[in-house]
C-alpha cells in the first residue's frame, strides 16, 4: 500500500504506554440527567457496578443531549440518552405495543434505530430512508407492537453520534415467560470510545488508511521469517504483498492508538462487576455496540454455553471464545464457582481490550490476561479458496478506481473462526456451530437470486457495494412477498458486518441448508456467503456495513420492498 509521511500537526503519542493505560478507574460520566418520573427504574446497584439504568413497561421518554464525560483523563462531550453511556436498558414484553417519545436537545438532527427489531418501516429510524429525522428541540414518537423476543440494541443513525456514546440495550421477554432458565441476568454491552472528533478520525483514514495501524511488518519480522522459512521465501513473501499493495496486518481500521474499549460504559480500569452466588446459572447478554471494533470474548476458567444469537434461540453449544462482530448479540450461560472471573474482550487487532469481572463478593478481581499476539492475514484471506486452480486477485477491473481488489475464488465455508483465532488452543464459536431452533421462518425455496460484491479501495479509503458508493447508487428492489437468495461476495481484505433492516437474514451453509437466523452477518475477507430473505416488510429499508466509517464512506444501499 502507498505510504505517506505523517503531517507535522499529528502528534504521535507513546503508543506502548497508551496501549496499556486502560482508562481511568473512575472514568465515565461527570454527571447525568435526573431520572424521569414516568418510567420504572430497576434497582441494580446492589448487584452490579457501572451498569446503565433499566426502564421497563410500555411508555418511555428518552432525551438525547450532550453530557460531559472523562474516560481517559481528558474531559470531552458525549452524546447521551437520558444522561448515561450506555443509554438505559429497555425491557419490553412480546405482544405489547410500546411508545417511545424521543426528545432532541442537541444542536443537530438526531434519530434512534431499533436494531434487529421488526416494525413498520416509518418507525425504523433512518433519516433520509424511513423518516426525516428529529430536528433540534423536537420530539418524535415511535410506536409499534413488539413481535419478537431476545437481546437487541438501539443506537443513533445520524452522523457519528453512535461513536460518541448514543447506544443502549433492549431485552424482550417472551409473553409466556423465559424458556432459557438462569438465576441471574446481565447485559454486557461492549463499545469503543475516542477522545478525537470522529470526523477527524475519518479525515485521517482518508489521508492514510493505515494511520492507526501500529502492527506493520518490521525488519525484525523479516529476519525472523528468513530464519524460519529461508531468505528467498521471505523476500518473495514481501514482494508479493508489495505488488498487491496490501498489508497483511490491516486487521482493523482504528486501534487503541485512539480507542478506549468499554464494557457497560466502564473502562478496563473501572472494572464493571456483576455479582453471583456460587453454583448459580448466570445469563450474559453480549452486545457489540462498537463503532468499528470486533471483540474476541472469553472468560478464563469458565466455559460459555451459547443459547441465543442475534436474539434468536439456538441449539446450545459450549465454547471458550466468541468473536462478536459489530452489531451482533450473543447470549451465553455460565456457572461460576466460588471465585472471581475476568470477562475479557480483546480487540481483533490485539491493541487493547474491554474488561469486567464476575465475582461472588464485591471488590474481588481475577487476573487479566495479556492480549494475544496479533496474527497477520494469510493468503486465504487475500485470495479465497486456495484449492482452486485459478488464484488470481486483480485490481480495478469491472468496478473502476473505487475498487483496488477482486477475489475470483472466494471461500464459502462457515467453520473458520477468523484471523487471530485459528488453532489458538481454545474452542472458538463459528457460524457453522449456530443452528437456530425452529428452522427457517418460511419453508419456500428462493424464487430468484441477488448477488452483490462488497468492495473498497484502501488507498483512497472508499467503501462501496459493486464498486458504487451510496450517493451514486440506485435502490435494490425486493418484490413484496417473495422469497429470495442474497449472495454477498467480499472482495476486500476486511470483515464486514452486513445489516439488513426490517427483515431476517437466514444464513445458509455452504451446501444450501438453513443455518441460522440473524440480523447482522459477518462476511470475512475473500468469503462468499448466502442467505434467504422473505420480503414481508413493505417500505424503504437500509442495508449497510455496520462499521460506522465504512457505512459513512459508502458501503450502504437502500432496499425498497413493494
């Protein structure tokens, strides 16, 4: 990839020190808004530290405003919901009609999108697609019937407000009561915070796409590879990457160089803590509300039994570790003993982590593991299926200058945990392990297929679908009532969490069998995935990569169901 010198105005900090200074122990909100008398606040102070307030019922008042925060020692302004980060946990009941009055006290337009919730399109909350947005000083009322159960979340769909703190969790109880039995129930909401203006971050990425990447290959790495594989092989490997203008350590666009990783709004030093009695079954509802960060989650000393994915019950599967993509949710059951455990969520590029504790008594802690060593992308991440006779990756053919790579032979398997998790000695969840209970929602086969390529140009930091950014694209049309197969073909070297609003995406195995029902599907580098959609929701819907900067740069389409 092209190299740029850093502008003199960009001060480069002591990154090794920044990597391990994990925020203030008492970091977070400097103050919050008073509670609103029309809502029910659950008592959580006796069981957890640092958790968001809980609102339950059918009537909710949410206020969007700026609130001072301090996660790193430097006061900043955040975008908050009812004065907290995360915003309140909203507890709904299946079958109820909920009314949510959202008041905007910002100086700019705002919105709330109810991620993964099935509802009328004009309640979906995407400005320019499903409604006009909420102007400063005004209140917009969302009202819809709750038609599902499980763990979901909500966030702003306006500008960069999600990055500056505007997100919260949703927990929906089944009308007939929970079928998943647990003695305790905690939301674990993961996110990333930067003291920088997010638009400044975007500007840096536009100018130099690997600005935040401090894992680049070094001369020491070359000498190590030469000693292990021979000088000729090491030279050939470097030459190949240079010819492709790619970097095998481009694992994440944004790193702990600027990010502090949060768990329920607490820094690692702040140490969110959930209490339990030994032997209890504890349900943990993991939500990745990060703007740009994939988290690899484990609890050393505890197995996790996955019971839900994206709010849908799955056949239980027990694992040591889960990669949770941006916008995904996973519910797990753990049974801790008479000791403390660290909930460890390291970033995919291994530059930092979020951390919390499960403990039988307040004040107890457990050892925090060191982040794993970052692993570079391999050739299967670049070229796809290496067993194919033709292994060509070429640039700027068919899609023009907005695309710098193409994969002709993508991988189609779902059993790859992803870069950094392969053969790490731990049992890691993959999509091949997920089996939604009850099977597909529609027994029909697809009437037609739509294939889209996920495309980008790392030098320009442009992201698109079929080489076309949102501003130049035309809508994708679904016929109301049809059953169709969607194929996503990733021509880039990054994983994209693709979110289709308003309808379920029913992931298929490589041989076309139903796998899992999801609202967000991670498409790995050089991978091809397919899923079925029942176009049962009339209206205009958003469909995009849930990496905020990728969406903002153009990996976004409108879907019209008519």
